[in-house]
């Protein structure tokens, strides 16, 4: 049996370069105070030996851990994983976060925490004590939780809050959900729809209210009513079905519906088919998220594409910058969403002949 090759460690580099472990660590961490000739000697040994720095070696040079912790909502994340329905929030978060961390010599670790748990403070303190992260990324609804925000601030940890504009510490990043809902509504208005329903998300997500605001703004600008056209879900398939049932039961049901996530949109699609409605001839649909299942649906659904990878990459970059400069951005950072038009939206019944006459 072939012998396993021994891993090259910081000790091998130090011995080859004839310097101390601390000097190698300072070169690895790109810290100041190392003479140029010493830096070149250590780097030459690193290149020759093929040394890849470990987190332990990086920590030797100072107080930084080179770990960034991302906190996701436990209940909804596990529910999505178990359902195996193609939701990819975590995938996109890891794509943007991990690649950006790697560029700077950091590692991204994901923890699941229930924002409504009575033990959330204890859970978070345990994670901080075990990992000693340099920074934390908060995703909704954690990003608006004052208990979490104040705890991180008290511990002097740099953190980014995705999807929150609540005043307070931390770097705030948004995907301009108000504008996203507005452009989705304007697209339907331009097609000739006058009854456009909206299925909102739960109140504990700040973005839920922003999306409702965007829909209302576009409707009011077009002189269209909204009074009976708003329903609310909790991002689950069942809640989307209940909301769509209420909208389609109206005396004058909507000819188009925008739903605040893909699960609620799929529920609406299924309900419409059960009732013999054709998409988009009888009912146009627009979704948020644009997960794989939406793109592969029949018909493929028009959707707001949220730049989750991009916003997570920005969060990592800003946290690392805060570590170096010691001053987090006070102004919210906007990474705008976009809309991809597919086959689930068209003019309402009767509008084609009128528009072409």
C-alpha cells in the first residue's frame, strides 16, 4: 500500500525559510511589519513546498479567526431541504459567500437558528464561543431581530444584515424588493391587466411589507384598485394555496397574481389548473425567487430574480473591510433584483382583440 503523503505544515515552511512560526503566520496573513526580503524568503518556501495555510496557522498571527458565520432560519431551511422542491436560497448564499471568503483566505460556516426560540441567545452565544467568528451574516428574519443585533454589537463582532432596513448597528444590504414588486406589477399593467392580486409573505420578514408597497405604488399609479386584492401567506405551499383560493373566490377575481415566493406561486398554479384555468390565457402569474422548479414548471414562470449570491458576496467583502478599517457602512447597500419574463404572463382574455382593433 502506498504511503500517505505527509501534509505540509507551517512548521515545515518555517524550517525551510529559517524563520519563526510567527513570521510565517504574519506573511500568510499579509500583515505589515515584515521586511521585504523576509517576506520573499517565506513566500519562496511556501511556493516550493506547496503549503496551503490552515485556519489554525492563520490564527497564530493575531486575534482574527478567519471565519465568517452565516445564520439562517432553522425551521424554514430544514422544511425546504426535507421537501426537496428545488429551493436554492442556501445554495446561492453559499455560492456568493464561500467564493468570496476563499478569495480573502476566510471560511464560511452556516448555522441554523430559530429566531422565535426562547433559547436563541444561548444558542448564538454557544456558536460564537465555539467558532469565534470575525463576522456574522444575518439573513431574514434574523436580520431584523433586535436581540440578535444587540448581542452581536455587545460582543464587538462585525455583522451584515441582509434584507433589513431597521435602524441600528450592522451593515445593511437589500435587494430593493419594493422596486422588484413594482416592476412586476407594471409589467402586468402594461399587458392590460386591471385586477392584479398579490400574495404577501409573513410580517416577520421586513421585505414582505416592501413588496406590498411596491405593488400598491404601481397599482395606484395606474389608477387601479387594491382593496380586496391582497392576501397573505407564510411562504409555505399550503399558505399560498389558501391565499390563492381567497383571491380566486372574489366576485371579480384577478386576471393576474404576483406571489412573494416560489412555493406560494406553485400552489397558485396548481389550484388554477384544478379549476380549469389556463396559464396564462385565464390567469397570468409572476413569482419571486426564481428557483429551478419555477424555471422548469409548465409553463415556465415569469419571476423576479433575487441576486442572493451577489448580495452575500457583498456582505462578506464589507465585513472583511470592516475588520481592516474598523468602520462599517452606515448607508444601506442595494443590490437590485431583476425580472425574467417567461411564458406565464400575457394579456388578459379579451384584451388582445381590443388592442389590435
